[in-house]
C-alpha cells in the first residue's frame, strides 16, 4: 500500500516531514492541532488526518492552481 510520504513524493509536492516521536517541536505542533492520528496533512486550504488518496489528491489539486 502507498504511504502519505510516497504519495507526496510521487506527486512532486514538497513537504515538511515532522515525526512526532522523534522531535520535540514536531510533538508540540501535533498537540496544537489537537489530533489523535497520523499522518496529518496541513495545507493553507485544508487539513487531512490519516492517509486518504482522494483527499490528498484534492489538496494537491489546490496547490497546482
């Protein structure tokens, strides 16, 4: 199965890969989002919790406009 990281790389989308259990600043950012699951994709238009290819495609399409 495809992962969020793989999807974004294959789509040519630059992203900040913050690993919450390896970085205090990533953990702090994650807590501010008040989410329980990962991955969390945050763009200027939308937030997607968990990997959902359809939702990611919608976000990617807004970036190419």
